[in-house]
C-alpha cells in the first residue's frame, strides 16, 4: 500500500552522491592528486525501498533520482527451489511489463515467467505469487509452472460483495493482505498464498487502516491478532510508540516517522511487544526509510546526520525481540565549497552543509603524505551566512591557524566586522569585534590573528586557548605584516629591512636585512623563511642561513609555505609551485585549475597551502570536490613556536584540569611525563590537533589517586609525524595546589 504522507517509504538501491554539472573545464593535474574529498550536506537523504529480500535490497534516493543494490554481508540466501517452495520467494524480485510478470531469484538469477490471463488485471506480487482480479471481482493466485505455463488458483473466502481497496505486502511471502469495504465498513484479511484461502481478521474501520504483518501477527490500526488464532478470536489493542505503523518483526510492532516531535528530541524507531506490551527504542535518530522485508524483518534508516546516515537491518531474536545490524551507508550529496583552508594536516571546508540553509566549517584529517584519513567532521556550530566584500565569492574569508582552529571575518547588521575563532569543538565560537569594516585577514598562526581594516588600521587579535573571547593586543598603522608563532614581522625603517616584534613582551627580537630594493608591500613568514615582495620583485630570506633567494614575482598573489611558494597565473590558470628550500628557486606547474574563477576572494579562495609542514588543496571543478597534492618539498625540522603552560590556580582538578598548549610548526605524536622529585607520576600520550599539543592533566597519578601538592616537572617529547628531522624535547614545571 502506498503511503504518500511523510518523509519516505524506502526503495533500496545504493545512493549516488549528487554531482552538479558546472560550466567549466575541470582541473588538469601535472602532479597527480594523492587524495580527493567532497564536502557533503548533513541533511539526511530520503530513500524508498523498491525491493527488500533475504539477500539484500534495492533502494531509490530522492537526490539525483538514483538507485542502488545492497547485498547483506555474511548472509547465505535461500537456494532456488522454484514456485513450488514459497519460502524461497524471500529472494525473488517481481517485474511486470504489461500482462507478463518476470520473477528472478536474486541469488541464483534463475527466472520464471507468469502470464496474466485475458480478463484479469494485475493487483500485487510477492515472492513466487502474483495476485490478479477478474471482471467478476474474483481474486486469483498465479504462479509459474515447470513447463512454462501459468497456474491459476481462484482465491476462496472473500465475502460476497466485498470491494478490495488495497493490497498490502509485508514481512511474508506466504501471505498477502487485502483491505476491502462491505456495507460501508472497512475490513482487513490475509490470503494464505499456499492454498488460496482468504480469512478476515479485523473489521469495523470507517476508512482503510494502517496494516503490517508477518507470519505470526497481523496488525491493523490499533488492533493486533495472531495469524494462527482460532476462527472467531477477537483482535486486541496493543502498546505502541509514537508515529506510523511500519512493520511487524517477531513479536514486535515497529512504529516510526511521527508527525510531531517535541523540541530538542530526535525521531526514533520504537518497538512495542505484542506479548508483554513493553515499548522500547530500536533506533534513535531514525526516520524516513523504514519498511518490512520479505523474510520477516525490516529495514530502517538512522544516524546522527547525513554524513553518517545508514540503513539498519532489523531481524527477530529467539525470545521474540529484535536485533539490529548496520548494512549500508547512504552517501550524503555534495554541496558547494564557499571557502577552504589548510593547516597542520587539516583541511577546512566551509559551506551550507546544515539543514535549514545554515553553513558550517567542516574538516578532513590528512596523513603525512596528504591523503585523507577520515570522514568529514563538523568543526563549528551552524552559522549564519556572512556578509563579504564586493567581489568575494569565497565567503567568509578564513585562515587556518595550525592549532586545530580557524579564524574568519563576519559582518553584523550594522556593517561592522568581528574576527571569529572556531575549531576546538562544534559548539565553541569566540570573537573580537573590530569596530570597522572592509577588512582582511592577511595572516595568523596559533593564538594570534592579524586583521587589516578598511580604514588603514592593523590589529593583532589574541585567542589564547579557546576558553575566552579574543582580545586586541596590538593596534598600529596598516603595513605589510605577518604573524608566525609569537612574532609579528613588519617593514623596518631602512630599505628592505624587516623587524620581528615579540607579541608577549613587546620587544624587538630581530631586524633582518632581506636585500629587498624597496619597502616590502607584502611580508609572509613561515619557520625561518621570510617572504617579501614589492613592485615586480620578490624574494625569500632564510633566517637560519642568511641566504637571500630571488623568487618569481610575475604572477600573484603568492602564498608562502615551508620551503616553497605557491602562486596562481590568472591568465593561464596554472597553479605554480616554486621550490626554494635548497637555496635556489625552481618553478613547476602543479595543476591547471578550472578555467572559470569559482569561489575566489582575497588572495585565493579556490586553493590553499599548508604552512605547517603540509601540502596543497584546490577546487578541481566538480561541485564540492577538493583535490590534495603533495608538495614534494621536505618540511623543516620540528620546532616549538609558542607555549602556554601556566599553572591552574587552586588546581588542577578533574573538572578544571591543567591544559597546557605547545604550538609546533608541524604535526607530531607526543609523550608528556609529570614527575615529582625525579619519580614519574603520570604519563600522557597523543597526537597534535593540527600542529598543537593539547593535553589535559587532572592531578591524578597512574595509581588513580590524587597527587600531593607541590611543584611537578613536565617533559614533553614530540616525534615529527613525517619522520623529517629529530624529535623535540622541552621541559618546565607546573604546580599542584
């Protein structure tokens, strides 16, 4: 029976992600990508089951109008025995064309043909049985015979004058339900497909009720009755959860897809025992594609979001209950990328992925070679669409900071911008109002974000640890500038000089003669590399060796990374990589980008480079898809850029642990030991978030007891994830009060 009232009655077939055709030539890679990811919506995909049997199922997805087949893992389907053995029909697919019904046993591909006689019309089919109705109103059961003919068995027992209104298949290949009206009253009965006998079970409805059944129970509306009950047995009321009647599995009636859901809750699939009346939750966050299978089970979609949206197979247990097994994931469809950033082996993508049109930052983890290692992960709350500068298609501007966080600009209703900071979880968002507009984020790393407003002022905003709002720690006239670690780099007072100022102490830490023939109009800093540009000249100064390296300045804008420079030729759409880590600049074409600018804003918007020992990502021309390519340039040795190790006042405790942060220049695995008088009391291990070490210590030792008050020595040992260079060891002390 068709129900058009809700999210979905599912037809199974592997969902295919939606890919929108774009009016552009796709990217052509000179360096083959090491991996590709696609930004997908969190909205659950609605599906319908077109067939669901003993070996698997077929479903139809409303996104892309696609179908797919799914086979159950580790299931031995029934052998083909033909129409004489109705039980093997749990693996039979019926396909009708005119007066012919083709029956195919899915596991063996053996077929049979049923021919509908003249004067009969098709009503329904299940397993090896085809139900028809003749012009006199008599129902017939048709089955294929061994000699290729069709057997015809009239159905006996339907009351005289009864008018069938619906034919319902359920969790059985031995029975088929018929709803009919007689004298203005609706009733429900079952045809025993083995012998062709019809029996009415439930009557007295004013309209067609919901119906579900298996080989043990028939449930119609609010009444339930055993299929093997003696004639004359009256149906009884049953206990059920909210929602519609979906299936009967074992002794459990499944209900779901409620029309009303209380605020703050998720729809669920519930089971009501037809024996004890107990109601339990089978699957939480379940809706849409729910329906019975021919072998007496059911299928249901469930999951926290469209990114983890799965079909679960529900089967009966020996005690009359049900058990569930995840049998397929429904792919979420792709959605456009409105901005991307890359830092510390994390690829941040921004787009309208959440239901209701809200946007969110999501990320993908990459390994040391740039290959994706996990699924799309939400990294911010759902956000209102930001207002951006004219001409910005990459909206909002964003900068990945290398510590698991990213910052971006957002404009309020009065046109004033704030610098926002997200990334540590899906709920925390911090900001610092600028009081200005028309700004840019030219640089940022770790806790510090550089903001250039539209009226000539430059600010450095500090987001120390994710637990407090941002603070403007420096305001100055706008010039070329870059932040790396704890140091702000700006033009010096002499030609070509660049000065480094420590953001914590305010002291000048270095004055570098870059060799630039002018005052730099662009400065970028990564590790010991300083990039400068002015007019038609550009160069890189290596603070570690004093080398001055001339790099191309014919195309812009440019982006500095660890040992190389990335630029885009907007005429040819070549993405150019200049490798200078040996002291000599060598340029190659990394990839030819799509010919049409897409999501371009600020300095780029359709490509990003990982300054923290990583690689390059770019939009490749397929909607929502990003390719990652290995830079081929060895990263610098592991180093500490900044640290926050202050002790916790009146702590630490379980609820307020010591949470130090060590910002490194590239991803690493780490071990932190805490010792008292030379004795190690606790050892913590982990991997960096981006390139930041973020442990938590609650002042408990390895023995599970709280340590005594006093001073404790910590020792951090970090191993570079890319195995380039030696391990890093730093030490210090903290206090337990």
